[in-house]
C-alpha cells in the first residue's frame, strides 16, 4: 500500500516539475549569485549596532583569536536579526571584516544555508519542507495553498510586509510529514523564533496565516 502511494505521488511530483518551473527547488531565498540593486549593494553602509557590537565581542570570545572565522555563522545570524530577517551584501562584508577573511568566504556560507535570507522577507517567513518525504506527503500542495492564499510567488513579500513564502531543507521530523516552519521576525533586532508545524494540511496553513494576520499567538511547535 505504501509503495503504491509513493509511486502515485512520485508521478504527480514528476508531472508538476515538468509543468512549472515554479516547482523547482530553490534551496535558498535567492539565487546563488548576487545582483546589485538599490537596496542591496556593497556601496550601502552597514555596521553592527552598538548593542550588537557587544554581542559580537561575546560571540568572538568563544573562539581562539586565530580561529575567528569559525564565528561566521553566529555573526551572520546576528546581522540577519539586526536587518529585519535578511542579509544584504554589505552586512556580509561587515562580517568578513570582523573575522578578517575575504568576503567570498562569508558569501560561501550565506549561500549554502537556506536559513540565511539574501532577499527581503516578511515579518512571518513561512518555509515549506522541500525534501522527499514531505514532497511525497503533499508539501507542494501546501506551498501552492500558501502562495495562492497570499497572492505572491515564492520569495516575494506581501504588500503589507507581513508574509513571505520560501523553502527549507529537511526539518528532521519526516515521520510527521509534511512540515512547515514559521520564522517569526516580528520582534526585529530583539531576535526571532522558528516554530515547526507537523502533519500540516492546506486548511491548517490558512488557519495559521489568519491567526498571524490577526496578531494572535501561535501554539509553539505543534501541528
């Protein structure tokens, strides 16, 4: 029975890939190369806030002075928090300066991990799992429901700035596929939260969207 279900879903997935380039996996919130734009180019000044400069010192204190480059991930995460949930190239350059490496070394990390957003995202960034178990269990239908309900394409931000939809790699709970993550950037530089939702359905994702739109607090990491 499971084999028949998997076979049927595989055929549906393959057909979806053939019909629409939108179904192709992006593995990130942006392309793996950078194009300058008015709000994202290396000429724009960027530096850590005074409060975050203290956090930078605290982060670096966990690493030997000759291995500062090992702090690249927590520093990028801090920069992303400060910049409203995404990383402009000038922020990456600032991180490279702090850890004294060539900027390309920071770009390599930022383009590899899908948790780093290199284009603007909404206050609530909804991430659909794109790996095989979730796809077999209907993650494409979940993504289509989100995009259609919000009236955006993948990685676009709604006109009110509240929502965006992206894709994320395995969320580590394949037995309860499909899954989504709600990255909540509504607290700005005070930090953000990731909440995971299992056994998700099209009806449930719409309920989640409308709860967030009304300013209601979601249950933490529940289906």
